[in-house]
C-alpha cells in the first residue's frame, strides 16, 4: 500500500489530533504555509516554575491563562503567546494543544539543515523537565510511541532538539536528554526515524 494512503487511513488521528493524548486546545496556532508538511519533530523541555513538576502552569501558559503575578519568573512571560503541539509530563501523561495539521508556536527564530522557520514544517513536543536534569523512563517510552504514531501519519524524517534548531539561543532539552536512548528505543520498531538531534560526536560542534 502506498505510504500516503496508509497515512490517510490512520484511525489513531482525527484532524491532526492524536486519540491517545488529552486535548487541551490552545488559541496559539495558525495554518502551515501552502506546501509545508511536517517533516521535522522539535523536542523541548519546560517546567513552570522552572524545576517544579506536576502543576497546571504549562497548560495555562499555552492557553494564555497563566497568572503572571503568581511567580517572579512569570513576569518575563507576560503577554507571550506560545504553544507546542504536545506536552509530555513526567508521569507519562500526554496533553495536545494544537492539531498537528496546524502550525504551533514553539521554535521561534530557527533553522535546521539550511531551512528556516521550523514552526512552518515541524511538530513541537515539550517534555516536562529542566535543562541539565534527566527525564523519566516513562517519558522516553511515551515519546517513542508518539514519534512512531507521528511517523505513520506525517512524512517525519528527523527529530531534533530546540537547542539544535536555535543553536546558541536555546538550550533545551539540554544535556540531561539522552538522544542515544531515544534512538535505541526507536530502532527496535518501525517506522524508523533518522537519528535524532545529533549522532554521537555531532552535537559538540552544533550546540
Ligand atoms: Zn524549547
């Protein structure tokens, strides 16, 4: 069966929403430019306040309902309109904010392999975490499952970190994220995805 037909028939997806994620729609999205398909996944890390896990404030940030008086760190977030397609919590819960058919606002000024404006042609996944800290085993497992589901539905060719597509400006998910572990997890199952952010030894020159 042609890959395209297989993608169109995928019952796991409905208008770009994955059935295994909890939908929490964000107003922060727009159409992808004509002819731009999602071929890249950008992995991020976030926690609000930084280093505090399990609270509601990431969802609030992505839905423009964060109380910016609630924490000194939030002053810098006032008026910000951002989103990601997915937020993967440390307990494995997965929240989806934007249809993968649409353009979410996660990468900012960015480029990857010479192509700019990664938001136009990528899917953004935020992992609940903090730059420099590690991630939970269940986050790797759920991320791998999500990446496989995305690769069945969209022509995803590669996965990179925000630190790779906005080198020098962004540093997430950071050195605590184990790209080799994700690659190993993905290699065991199809569809395969090209490794991932950076092959060993490739990161140093880029970040
Ligand atoms: Zn980021």
